[in-house]
């Protein structure tokens, strides 16, 4: 490929993913593995099925069963789940320490959700919890917000996941367990939902999480808010894809998703216009 073509391709990948190896930040918009609702017994791959159905945190999956991977909720009800990832890689911590960025906590997003009384689910990394305990306490204290697990340091659970450093195979279970332990003291509405960094997972990664009784949440609406250059493409990405049952992926990482708070009111207005009610993931996935 000519160099110009290479540059274009590289740029396209970065734009799609929203992170690079050096920044290695938010959950990129990979088209995720579709959640298996059900499949014929003869051909059903057991990997995506678990005992819990789509019942959310109220009836957690049986520990030991392979985690169920959920991409969206029921399409029959006009409800959607707004989810916000709180990534925190080692590279992001370094940038904070060097003073290159001011904050990876988007308080404007939080204030807007609070003021408008919008339910939301936050996928928090252990390292974000360590950086922003005060902010996380505030999230946990809100009865409309749920907490979920987004790994400890936002490292990849598969090879070739947008340049993210990789969690060693024998450390995967421990990483997710450690994150649950880091989040637990904050109280509030804790769940057993887990989102893989970069949405990257394979059979081995799912198998590693089997003892933990988690439900893996991907999502069907990727906002593309990381590294967006204005609110416009973020709003467009969400409103063009959102529909009943959708799980919308956004970020609360101010420094690398700085237009999320600007996009959110426009997204909420469009949801309202279409009669799509934001609910927590547990509510979306409850029968
Ligand atoms: Zn992420």
C-alpha cells in the first residue's frame, strides 16, 4: 500500500477505535458479538449461553457457567440503557501525573444526569475508582445509577485489541475479581455486569470469567465519543442506531471524550421525542 494509503487506513482505524497504543483509552466501537437470545440445541455454541436468561443483577448467573454476552435488551419495549465507561489505563495515569490533561472525570455528564434524573449504568475500571473516589462515591450514592465492572486497568483480554497492553491469560479472572473488590466499598447499586475493554473477547476470555458469575455487556450503539472533535458525530452515531432495547456506549473520561456532555442533551431530546425511556441495565434486562 502506498504511504498515503497507509496513513489513511491508520487514521481510519484510530477514528473508529478512539484510542491508540500510547493513549490506549476508551472502549472502542467494535461491532460486538451479537448476544445469543437462543439457538437450536443441536447448533447452540455453549459459550454464549448461561443460566440466567436476561435477568440482570437481580438473579445473577450461576458461578461456573460461561458468561452470557448481551448486546441489547428486548426490542419489544421502548426502553434503552445509557452506559458510561470510566476507563483508566496506565498511559492515562501517566498523562495525569505529567499534567498533560486536567481530568478524566466528566462532571458535566454527571451533573446533567443528576439534574434530569436520568438512570444510567457506569462501567468503572479499578484504576478510575482509585483516581476518582470522591466522584465514584457520588455516582454510587445516586439511586438511579448502577455500578458495573470494566476491568482493573483497561488492558486487553485478547491479542490485537486496539494496541492495548494485554492481561496475561492466567491473570484474567483475578483482574476482574480485583475490580469487583475495588468497587464494592463504594456501595450503591452494585451489579455483576462486566464490559471487556475494547469489547474484545474470545472463548478463552469468557472461560476465564466463568467462576465469577458475571454477565458480559457489549452494546449495540457505539457513540464514538472518544476523540470526537465535536458533539455532532456523537449525536449522529447514537440517534442513527438507537432503537428499543438498545445499550448505548458512552464515556465519562473528560480528557479524551470531551464532547460527551455537549452531545448528551441532544441525545436525550431525541430519545424523548421517540418515546425511548432511559433505564438502568438491570431494568432493561429484567423480564
Ligand atoms: Zn473502555
